[in-house]
C-alpha cells in the first residue's frame, strides 16, 4: 500500500496544525469574513451611502457614491488578482437596496420613503438569517458544525460528538445575536417612519446611524465573544474514520 500524496482528499481534509475544533472554526471564520480587508470592503459602501444621504439629502448622489466606492474596491482587487467575493457582496447589497428604492419611487413614494426603502432589505436579511441560524440550533444541527465537517472530510460525522455539537450550538447562537439585535432595534423605527407615526427624516437619520453602530462594531463584538469561547476549550477534531469507527 502506498502513502497518500499531499493532494489527496484525506490529506486535504486535515490541514497541518489544526487539531482542535476551536482552531478549525477560527480558521473558517477568518476565511468567511475575509479578514480586516474583507470586512472593510463590505462596510465602506454602506457607510458612504448613509453619510452622504445624511449630509446632502440626495438619494441619487448617495447611491452613486456608494456604488462608485464599491467599483473602485473591485478594480483594486482585480488589479491585484485577489478574491472579489466581499466587494461583490457589497455591490449585491447595494443592487437590492436600489431595487427597493426603485419600487418605492415607481409607487409614488417621496424621497424619504425611498430612503427608508433602502434600509428594508438589510432588516429582512438579518431577520431571515437569524431565523435560519436559530432553527439549525433548535433542531440540533448548528450551522457552525458544518464548518467542522468541511475540515474532517465528513459533513455530518461531527454530529456524533455531543461535546462538539454543544460547542457549535453556542457559537451559532453568537452569530444569531447581532442579527436579532439589529432587527429588534431597527424594525420598529422603520415601521414608525413608514406609517408616519415618526417623522420620516428622523427615521432615516436614526436608521442610518444604527446601520453603522449596529453593523461591524456589533459583529466584531460577537466575534470577540466567539474567540473568547473558542480559547477556553480544546475539543479534538475527530476524523471521519474515527467518528464512524
């Protein structure tokens, strides 16, 4: 019998130096977020839209500025021949926001109504994301567990280890928390501004500020909690063979 070469699936499934669940999850989270640069690329266009709208009260200018910033970031990525995933995500979010703005304008909405419409997709996304992640925990298959499965080479073997399931559930709930907080805080303001019980200008200003305050700062706080939790334990990663044997 010959030993597997360096590119074999068995070797790729277990990266050198990643021997615990905590190390695996930290590595996967860093990859998913793209590090500091990826987080900045995802946040900058939205921040520029909010600041431009709050200062100039011109929706078209705000959209142009945010799209322009994303395109510049995309051009830099292409020039460097590096991944464009996080810039494309930002552009996709802007495109969805623009669609909601366009629908509001087509139905005769005012500039304030259109600005409110721009924030609706983010609220819906966070609500849907929180529900899906929470459901994975409630049914006993927390989403973070599949990160472990992607490393061990078996997508579901981790589920046989209660300690791993418990850890992954806690980590997944920490991902739910920022999304749930955003919806709980922003949705009432959006509804109040849309119904007229709150001045639309005040609602847009509040949503703009909250989108920044409850954006990456809250996400980083949640990730910091995850890192703290991950630093406390040393849960061995079982290979697919060990889990089934």
